């Protein structure tokens, strides 16, 4: 039996991509013993045939890098797996140490990190530029040490230039989990909108709020449900005519999509920065999978999907009036909205689901086990 350890110092133990998809999928196969090593300071447990092992949690980024990384490396050695699958850039030094000990290393690139640094709101523009350049230089120096780089197709070309073993596995919805949130007919009188993800400026919160304000001024009452951690100090306004913005903070996937049952639209209004323009938004496909029409940014990557499957409307993410018009159109045309919802469900069943990506994951690990 091949021992495989997935490692994260940042994500939660039940992270949808790491635990629910990658670890739980691999744990279905008898030939693998799967461990997930996390840094949350909670008790160890076994869930979905995955052994979850934890080390102490540090809250500050500095202490996490300084102290938590040492604890993770020590625990990684104790686990003594053949394959280590790391999920965070700050774990690259640990991956390099484990590689020197003859271990097989998979580096799972969740984001285009060079571009992601440029959108960190807690850094000054100058620091963003400097840190992005430094990471890009360092990344090129170390990445060939790893056996496999796992990347979304939107930025695998970044690694294809200097890493021959770059594999694309997309973070697509699990139909069997999300299908329970499909409903035949949505309440005509309930004008609610769903957003799931980080609540930040670069994810369109200001423009989305302004769009709701436009709708409110035109006597259209809507409720915008924001589900996800808030990373900025933006204060959402009160509206005169009854429109509401409800902030839930982070919720587990199951809780988040319960709220979708009373919504008519799923929104993902990302700003036109490189990390977003070239990356799939997983939330778009999750909205589609439960039959919600999508209002999203008019990036070419997204337009190809929305236009092909007729499952929503693409808008200029910096234009609140366009966003408001799209929301208004979907709410005001329930028959068209239902058709968009059905089209989205079919698109996910046909093309954009985890079952397809899971097969790629199995093939990757089959090849690694035979090395």
C-alpha cells in the first residue's frame, strides 16, 4: 500500500478541494493510505478513510512560516510517506527537504501565485510588486526539483515554460454533493442573489454594492447574500427601499448552498487582473451545477462558457450599471432564467465536474506509484 500525505498550513482540514475532492477521492482506492497533515491545533481524526493529523496553529503569518513549518516538517518525517502532496507556497522549502530524502513531491498550485501577490490588499503597491518579482525568480529556481506540478489550465503555461511535468486538474464541482440543491422552480417573489467567496475589493464588492444601489433606486428590492471571509474594511451601505446585504462570513459548503435554495442568481464579479482573467472561478461552475443563472465578468475565458451554454450573462466588472442591468434582466424574465439554469446544469454534467477531473488524479498517482 502506497502512503500518501497531503500537507497544508493554510487551508482548513475540510477544505473542499484538498479534503473533499483530492484526499477523499484517493482514499476510495484500497492501494493508497491517505493522510492529511494540517495546522489547526485540533484533534486528530479519521474521516472519509482519510487520517487527519494536526500540528499547533499559529495565527500570524510570520509565526506560521517560522514555527508551524518546523512542526509540519517534523511530523512529515514521522509519517514517512512515499509521496508528499503540498498545497501552499510557504511549504516549498519543506518539499525541497523531503525531496532530498528521496520522497516523491507533488506541488499543487491553487493560484497563479505571482499574480495573486499583486492583488493582496494588505500590502502596499510597492511591496506587492517587489514580492511578486522575488517569488517569480525563486519559483523558477526550485520548481524543477519537484516530480509533478499540478495547475489549473489557466496558468499551467506559467509552469510549462520551465517544468515538463505539469499536469492540469481542475477544481470542478462534485455533482453528487451539489445536486441536492437543485429545485424545479424558484420563488417568483424572492429576489435574492448568491455570492460565495472572499469578500474583497478585487472580487467586485464595491461594484456589486453599487449595482444593488441602482436596483434599489429603481424600486427593485433585492437581497444580496455574501458568504465568505471578509478581507477588507469596506462598509456596506443601508438602502432606502428595502434592498438588503446580508453578510454570513465563512460557512461550510453545505450551509452555503442551503441559502442558494431561495436565490435566483449566482454572481462572481472579479476585477480584470491577471490572476482572475486567466483562472477559472470554481464558484461559476458551482452556481451552474445547482441551476442558478450566472452573472460574471466578461473575461474571454468566462465568455466562451457562458456564450456556448447560454447559462448566464457576462458584464464589465467595473461597470455597476451593467451588473444591475444583468441582475434586473434575469429577475424580470423568469422563463429565460429557468432556461439558463437548466443549461448550466447540463454543461456541468457534460464537461465541468469533479468526476472527470478525478480520473486525471487517479492516473497521476498511478504513474507516480510506478516510478
